[in-house]
């Protein structure tokens, strides 16, 4: 991943959750699977791992309140 792409992700991660959702929705409307082809098993595994990590992070934040 390029340093420019990494900077975009870092900036995205610094946004409040409401703004992250707005950005996600805007990107999901613009990008389709047809633009990039089917996901590989490795892609799906990485997405699942990231999803679970984000859920764990949210759960930890909720428990610490």
C-alpha cells in the first residue's frame, strides 16, 4: 500500500464514528465489485480479521465506560 493510501486510512481512523460511516457509505456507493473483480480467500480472511478487530475495539471501549 502506498504512503498516500496509508495516510488516507490514518485520517479516516481519526474521524469520529459518524463521519467514518458517512465516508464508508459514500465509497460503497461509488465502488462496485465489478470494478475490481471477485475477492480472493486471502482478501476475505483479511477483511474478517479487520472486522473482528474493530468489533473487539468497540466492545472494549463500551466496557471501559
